[in-house]
């Protein structure tokens, strides 16, 4: 059987295959962060998709940490019941495993859903004051508030409380969002962190807060459940965070008990020049995996099943995350299994759909 369809174990969690549905914000929550019918349809589809793991979209640990007013939240105990309904889909036969991406949008918070054509929201149209590592703005947007040491404690407490809620909702895994120019990425990047205290300065200082958050979350999450981190391996701008920084950060995360790093890129600067193409972020995954020894998730234009499997076979990643390809074809895993050497996991009511079973009498 091809590697894409072989199980992969992280702590006590065994994924039935190496296919991951990448976290994808739906901008479809109520304006109070709650799960809606849209999420039940969307994640229900992926629970029946055959993917070994689905990671829920960026879910805000504080209301001001939402990207848009319609982003999912986990800052209140009242969010648990809706999230549990989503998790329950994955407990049905052939359902895969399910994780949640814990997020705070930092200096890129308070914007409208992307399809509206509106960017930053003002307080008049439902926007709010935003927070960053320092008061350095994302170009063209308002300056964020630089958190005081007391604010940093309060925000850390919100992350830890969110972990408790994720556990109560029944998630199998947590992915901490440190990518795409959001709050924890704001600390890592020299372009968004101009702090003069222990949480800024050289790379060691800039890594300190994200590492501290990871350390506290890991301690609050059951020991048998895995926790990974998504990072932007490079910012694609001169003098920004780069691959060398990502290797060092991944080594430090590994020492703290991180189970995997997912290698995305960009998001800090509008000046980024990204060389996009099939598998364009795979070299980041390969380098981090080889030099830090941590399992990696490769992502980014990997929806050709043969390419996805080749990346695994070449030792460039341990898991393959698919984003847009999964929206386009939620049965991606089934079709990949039919194209390659693999088996597909199908919920019992759908069993008769397999091409080999379609000639049976009804
Ligand atoms: C609609 C949409 C929403 C996304 N939301 C998130 C998100 O919430 N968190 C995240 O880390 N990445 C997010 N991403 C990035 C994807 O997870 C993925 O890294 C990216 O789309 C590249 O993979 P692909 O070429 O397979 O789509 C989003 C992408 C899309 C298309």
C-alpha cells in the first residue's frame, strides 16, 4: 500500500492514513463565535471524507483575536456544545480524527470576510481594537496595542482556558497557530516585533512568548493527545523570519514536546514575493524535518495524489495537508485511493458507491 494510506501515530493517537484536511477559516460563525449549521455541513463532509485527520479552522481564544466578526471562537464555555457537535461527526464509523487550530489574529484581526471586498473594519462597522507583539502596524492598517506584561499573562491564560474547552469538546489534537502574520507570528517576526523587553530583540527574545505559550498549553493538554504548531517557514521578504529561524524554532518546540510542525509560509508583509507552484512549500518541510528531527506536515498545492505520495516516499514530510483541493473535491481521499495503491474508508451508508460494487443488484 502506498505511504499516503499507511497509518501514522502521534502519542496515543493513530491516524488511519497520512491525509490531513488543512485548517480553513469559513467566516461563517455567528458574530459571537458559535458553530452554525454551515460548520456541521462543512466538517460533517470531511468526517466522511476518508482523511485521517481534519484540523478545524483558526478558532479564536479571545474575541479580539478573531480575524473577522464571523470567525469561530473558543473563548467561552458556551462554545463547547457547538464544537462537540462537530467532533461527534468524527466519531461515526469511518470518521477520521479531528483537531482544532487555536488562534489569535493579532495585528491582522478585525477585517471583513474576504469575499466582501472590504478589508479592515472600523469601530463603526463592527471592528475592534487590535493587538500585536508591539505597536508596529501591518502596512495600511491601524497600529495594534502592544501588550504589557500583565496583558501577556491574561492572553496566555486565555490560550490555556481554550485548551481545557477543546478537551471538553473531545478534540483529538491541537494545532497552535503561529503562522500567517497572526499574533504569535507577530512575536517571531523582526518585522512586527520591535519590543525592547525580554519578549523582543534577537531571535531568542522573539521566540520566547510563542515558546512559553506552547509550554503552558502542552502542560494543560492530556499527555496522550498530540499537539502541533503551524508556522510560516519564511516570510518571503528580505530581513524577515526565514527558514533558518524556522529550523531553530522547530528544534525548540520539539524539546518542549511538540509532536509536529506544519510548514506554511508568508502573511507578515504585503511585500512578500511568493514563488507559487505545485509543492512549493515542500522544501521547507524537508529541511525542518531533516535538521530538527520533528515530524512535519507539508502543505501547499499538493492535490495531485501522486505528488502527495512522492513527497512522503522521499522523506520530505510525514503528513500531507490539502486545503483548496479538499474544498473542490471533498472525496479527494477516495479518488486518491482509487488512483494509487490505497484503501478508502467509507461510512457504511456509502459503501455501495465504490466502482467495484456498482454492478451488484440493488
Ligand atoms: C478558504 C481558506 C481558509 C484558510 N484558513 C486557514 C486557517 O484558518 N488557518 C490556517 O492555518 N490556514 C488557513 N488557510 C491556508 C490553508 O490551510 C493552506 O495552508 C493553503 O490553502 C495552502 O494549501 P492548498 O494549496 O492545499 O490550498 C486557508 C486557506 C483557504 C483556501
